C-alpha cells in the first residue's frame, strides 16, 4: 500500500544544542535505514519549512504506524497520512 505522509517537525526552542544535534543525527540514520529497506521510496523537503512530504510503501496501516513511531523525532512531529490508490488515468498504470 502506498501512503502520502506529511511530517511537520517542531523542536523546542530551548532544547540543548547537543541533544538537538544527536536527535537530528539519529533521525537521519533511521530515515536512511527505512529508505534502504524500500519502505520509504520518496522523500522531499517542503521549501522554507521544517517539514517533508514522503511516500511510504508498506503492507498495512499498522506497519506504517510502526515505522513512523520508530522515528527519533516522532514526539516532535505532527503527521498527516493519506492512503493512495492507482488513478485510472495514470499512464504508468495503463495496460
């Protein structure tokens, strides 16, 4: 199943800079790991915001939730998920 996921990150302004750097590093490591597993095939930054738009390819809602909640920045994120289906006019979906 494909899912469009928007993640908006809001870190506390008074967060210790070293803690912040470690959290961002851990997030990047996890993002790269999930991409290498093939469950996070697309990742884009939203210009001018601490946000991203992604496409996840996972078997179920529960598995998507497990991946998202495993992200180190999870507790600092607002997440919007939209399940996706093939569009009948998609050229790539034509026989």
